[in-house]
């Protein structure tokens, strides 16, 4: 089913634009907007590209999914999957990253899907990041050595759970544990769960059912707020070597069994 006519009208309304105002933004006539919304004609490829770029929503989602249930521009639920949009940009059309501060991290579980909560977060710009929606999260404790307490991890929002890669690190928002940063083993096909692994082996691994994972952000980069000593850097190199070896052995063990 094609939901394009409904979606054009609904997204325009959400943005509080008249047909004339949207037409001016997209450099088309008001009658074209009207004809698309009333399903009297089909949008051209050029219009779809412009509309998609303006609202920061992929064309396939605009066509195939009913977006009329969305009440704001923070996210949309599609078949039990959260799709964040739009990507926040500055005046130069460069992506902005929301920063979850240490003091507010405890309330992220309650506010992650609240547009007003996300809107009030401070924002930074890192132009070297890959495409996608990014957010910065504070690190607490020492479970992910050599990441220090107080550092920030920047993650790229994962829309499709099938994209989760075993051995990679993710920031996860879960129903019972709130926000955690862990190395992940993807066991969805095996028992519909994720195994969360701490790089500091003083902490035990544990599994989380995938239906309890509210958000997933794949590690992109980190920002350290403290300088490493020479001894810490040497120790972290050794720890990383053993951790990488451990991941490879676990993956091999899974294949053998």
C-alpha cells in the first residue's frame, strides 16, 4: 500500500506549514502539493527527493509506512522499531549531536522518547562523523576499560536490529538496567537475546532479551575528559589484546557448538 498522500499532508501539518508555505520551501506550485495530498496525481522523482531531503526521512519510509500516528518529529514507531528523525542540523546544514549530561543520564530512560527532553539537551558538532543520527552518552564506572569514568561515547543510532554486529560495542537503553555501554554478542537468531560483555573481566557477562532493548547506538568515537598516564596506556593495550582474543574464541565456540 502507498501512504504517500497521507504522509505528505501529515508531515506538512506536523511542521505547521500551509500548502503554500511548503510549496515555497520545495520550489513548486501550491496546486502540486494539493494534487499530491488529494491523490489526484503522483509526485515526480524530483519532488520525492526534495521532500525526503527537507523532512530528513528516507523515500521508502515515506511511501511504504503510515506515518500519521507520529505526533512530533522526535521518532516514529514502525513495526515495533523506533526510527529517529529528523537529524538536527545547524545553520550550515551540518549535523548536531545531542549530549546526555552525567546529571541527566539517570533520567534518560524516562525521557528518551520525549521530544521536549531531547530538545533541551546541549548539542555539539563533529564534522568527521559518518552519516546517521548520533548522540553522546556519559560513561560511569570502570566496566569498559580503558574507557575512564566521566568519558563520553558517541554512538550512531541503529534502526535495524539485524545490523547488530557481534564483538562491537554499543550504548543500550534497556527496560531494567537503563543506559549501559557494553560489547555485544548477537544471539537473536539463537535465543532472541543479546549477550552484554564488559571489557573489565571483574564484571560478569549477562543476557538481555531483545524485546527489552529500547534503543541501540553503535560506537562511533569517544571523548576522554581525563588524560591517560603512560602506565594506563600500556595496561589498556594488554587488556584490549586479551579482550579481542576472548571475543574470537567465543565466536569460534559458538560455531563449533
